[in-house]
C-alpha cells in the first residue's frame, strides 16, 4: 500500500470526527511518510510500519467504525439474531414438548409390548404343560382371546405409530423453520 492509498483510507473513514482533528491526523501521518522517505524507506515500508489503516481508524473512531475497504473484496460482518426472544421462547417450548413427545413414544412402546404379549400368550401354555403335565381348556380359550385382543392392539399400534411419526416430523420441521427464519405472520 502506498502513501496515497493509506491517506485515502484515513480520509474516507475518519469522517465521523471533527474536520480539525481529521486534518491534524492526516498532516501527522503525511509527515511520517515524508520523514521516512527522507531516511530512504519506500512508501510501502512506511505504510507497513504505521500498521493497518483500518485498525488505526477503529482505534480513533471507536464503535462508530465500519469496514468498507475498497482494496479488499471481503467485508467483515457479525451476524446477530434478529429477535433473541424467538430463540428463548423456542427453548422453553422444547423444555415442555420434548418430555411430552418422549412420554408419548414411551406409551407407544408399552402398547407394542402389550400387543406382543397378547399375541404370544398361547406359547405360555406349552411350558406350563411341560412343567405341570396339566392342560386347561379355560387357559386355552383365554389365550385365544388374548390373540384376538392382540390383533386389535396391533391395529392400534400401527395407527398410533403413523400418528406419532407424523406429529414428531411436523414438530421437528416447525422447530427447524422457526430457528432458521423466525415466526412468520
């Protein structure tokens, strides 16, 4: 960076301070270049010794400084969420909804276990017959009734699975949309 570029950056970005201060600073830095060139240094060496002009402006101007470097194509930006309350609300909603969803899925697993037990109830008659050498028609009819109840429960398991899966997917999709875009009106 040469003298003209360095002083141009200072001139452009020091507009938020008074004109008297700006002229004084520019005169001071111009004298640094004059003195350095008298001592045999190049403009690039002097600019390097003085440091990054954007850092210098940032120190002088403080919080009012924004980077608009015409020599560099990148802009430094900090992304801050537009509405932090959306994220806080989403956090507290998830504290309530997540355990509720876990409870619903746990209930579904319990329903699956009951269905499996009802469907496999006739198999429990075999170990009883082997161990006790007795056979009871009442237990056979009860296990057949268990199969019928198990078939009805199997239908309930399938419907509740589809419902829980759709509900979980739509909740997660809504959660992702809100966290990306915020609540749309």
